[in-house]
C-alpha cells in the first residue's frame, strides 16, 4: 500500500501505462501532474482522477483528443461551458453527445461537431437535419448521411455530392451491356468501409 502512495513509482507507472492510475493512492489520483501523464497514456484514466481534476480543462481536452467519450467523465460545468464544448468537439466530434442539452441547440457547436464526425448529427436536434450547411458537411464525409436528411433536402444534397467517378462507373456498365457482356452491377461498398 505504501508503494502505491510513492509519487515517483506511480508517476513512472502511469508513464508506462495510463490505466495504472487506478492502483494509485487517492492522494496521487488528485495530483495534477500524475493524472495528466496518465490521461496522455490512456484517456480512460480520467475515470480514476479525483473529482476536482475532472474540471481541469487541459486534462479533459487531453482525454477528449483520444476519445470523444471522455467528455462524459468531465465535470458538469465543463460539459455546459460553450467555449469548452467548442474546443472539445473541434478535437473529436463524438464528444458532442456528452455536451449539455442547451449546447446541443447551438448551431456553431453542431456544425463543428459534424465537421469532425458526421455521426454527431444523430445527437443534434431535428431542426439541424434541415440545415443545408450542416447536412452538406455530413454528406461530404459519408454518403449515407443523406438518409437522415428530410425529403425536401435529399435532391438538393444529392446534386451537391455527385462525383465524376460515378459517371464513369455508369459508362462502364453501359459499355459492358453494349459489348454483350452481363450488365451485372458490381457491389457498392460505402466510402470508409474498405
């Protein structure tokens, strides 16, 4: 037990593996330098940090860089701070799901989150599903985001997303059919799944 309270030993341990923070004495889990080193090694170390360090902007942002899920362990005042939320979603769009409810209605925060991860749109209020700029950003990242757009936006966004290679692909199919080959359609693999 006394070795778990030895600052030098614990600091070396968390430098090797951030998740070792769970084994440190309580007073060392409240040591800012040790917790920051632990979080640099593994974002989940924030779970074992003292409550007051979960309100430390630098520590939480370090964890959010690695995983947007880290924001759920941050102090409530950070999750509801607009400036901090903008920083967090700019680091990792997945952090958007853990921002305070009132910030999810902030267009700038939604846009920044979607810029970094189109899937953040799923946690945004419905009115953002009709926002052309936000939807276009999502569709540019992944074509399947178009499925979440209201019917009146789909045609508009579909035109904005067309790519020249799709036209070539159609030409290839017509060429096969014209040459007497099977007009079988090759499998379509969504972008990002390869």
